[in-house]
C-alpha cells in the first residue's frame, strides 16, 4: 500500500490567526487530491461575510480539503479573499485557478 506524502511530513500547525504552512511536496499531493472535487462553497457579490466563514469552517471540519468558487472578477481581490480565509480559519492555500480556490486544514 502506497503511503501518502502528507503522512510522511506533517503540515506545520499555525498559531491562532495564522495561515497553515505546507511544503511544495504536500501542496502538490493536495492539488492531485483536489482535482476530482467540486466546489462546496460559493462566494457571491456580498463577499466574505460571517455566514460564509461559518460555512467554510464547517466544510473544512467535514472534508479537510475543499474547493470554493468566488464570483469576484478581479484576481487581486480573489487572492485577498483567500489570504483572509486562511488567516481567520488557520487553513492553507493549496491552489487558485481562475475563480476556484482550494484550501486545506487538517482535522
């Protein structure tokens, strides 16, 4: 049985209010796992509200690795949203392709 690359190198757990740090090998393995996922949370024009953060929190607790779809058209704004989510929920940014963000937080 092949062991996962995430098993061999544990992610560095953050202090409260900081984003999780992943190595490039861990990020690559997570991108491969995320390929088959569908977005579980959609961010609308209202942006990052408390209700959206609660929904993302629940999805991370349930799934560890999630995809989000952001309706905002500007790439810089999407990057800011991703950074804000990661810092507030102690998650790691895995990937951003277009309007889809991939986040990871171990259970």
